[in-house]
C-alpha cells in the first residue's frame, strides 16, 4: 500500500495535475476520483440532482444539440441496441457542458451501464464535440441516477 501511495503521483501527467488544481475542489490533485467534470458535478449539485432542461437554446447550442442527437442515432444507439438496451437524448446544459441521456431496456440495472455511459457514450461525444464535458444518465422523472458516482470518472 505504501509503494502504491508513493508511486501514484507519477501515474498522472502534469497536464492532469494542473487540470485537477484548476477545479474548485478541496482534494489532492492526485486523487483520481475527482478528475474532470464529475468533481464540478459534486460541487454544484445535491445528492439527488435533476437534469437541466433549458427553456431555449441559442443558435450555437442548437447546433451542438443536433450534433449530439445525430451521434446518438447513427453511432451510439445501434451498438447499445445490439445488447438489448437503448439510449435516448434528454437534454444538454450549455453552461456546464453536461449531456443528459436515459438508458433503457437491458441497460437498466446492468452492472456495465456505467461503463457504457462513460467509456462509450461520453467518450464518443467528447471526442467529436468540444462543448460536451460529461454525460449523465437520468430516470423518467429527470433525476440523475448514474454518472456522478466516485467510480464513474472517464
């Protein structure tokens, strides 16, 4: 355990450490569970957060929403449907860059749904769209059900 704690800082690049210091969290920069937007999510929202659904989008934000929906329809949804699940777009918050989706079908209750959410959906959206910071799963009432847990960083 001592060897791991001494070698842990070397595992992260200087870019990751500086990114972590820039976030408004009071944790050491080597704490992997606080990288990226999940830290911002914990800081800004309560334990039972709701999806942010803006009443209107600017023209630029509408382009981002259309791109998100296109990527979900053409590249992500077919892969998820092969395993009996489905993914639908709920909303996009342009202030934080969070995309809210709803996983349904076989994805509900599946142990791998967080992996699908973070590594496939968030990975693809963040790769193609610079405006996307994180992808969060929400239920029918709009409550965030996954994406903000300690083991869900990407």
